[in-house]
């Protein structure tokens, strides 16, 4: 669960960020925006909010799909496995996904703004994708659990918080440390 959610977040931010920067530069529409009566800062804030909304929608869609899948039940062998997420678990996951989506949107927009073409923007996103995937994969390693120390490691803390929320062994202190 944490792996899928944290991998889909950068993907949800990547394509809108590349299109709103390098794509517009390639089409010649970015210059038009910057010479219009709108301040360049306002243009970039609007682009950030758009990429953030796309990343948040991606996270919400994935979280909703997983909740529905778990509610319907999974078949992992001869007997179906019934597993559902409570409202508290979903709220906790959502509360840690929102700041993560905002972070990923900002990083994606910053990286994509360097690119001159859409294709170059996609290439520049590869390290960002790998950086987003690494903590998610680390959270799946045996023995890596959410502690007061791991709650301070960016992105890994979110993956471990999601894992701990699903397992039902998260403490209030760990939630606060992760949020900080």
C-alpha cells in the first residue's frame, strides 16, 4: 500500500508539471503568459496549484481505489481475505498524503521548469521518480518500522506511517513527528 501510493504521487505531479513548463515552452505559449498583464509570480503560483491539484487527485483516486478493493475483498489463495480500512485509517493516510503531494508538486514543477522540451522534461523527471520510489521500497524491507527516529526521515516517514496505519500500530507521537 505505501509503495503504490508513494509511486503514484510523483506520477500524478510529473506530467502536468512537464506540460505546464516545458510543454508550454515548446509550444511557445509560456512566453505569451510572461508578457501578459499577469505578474510572473502569479503565473507560477497558478501552475503550482494546478500541479498540486493533479497530484492530490491522483493520491485521492489511488486511496479510494484501494479502499474499495479492500472492502470488496481479495483472493490470495483458496480463501478470500477480508480486509477493510476504517475511517480513521483513511483520514490518517489522507492527512499525510496531502503535504506529500504538495511537496512532490513543488519538486516536479522545479525540475520540469529547467527543461526546454517535453521529452527533456520527462527525462529530467526520472531521478525524481527514483527518489520518490526509494523510501516507499525501503518501507517494505523487513525490520523497517515507524519509530520516533524514522518518523523524521522525509518520505520514508510517510510510507512507514501508512504502513503503521494499516497495521494499526501507530502512535500519536509518531504522527506528530511525521507531520513535523
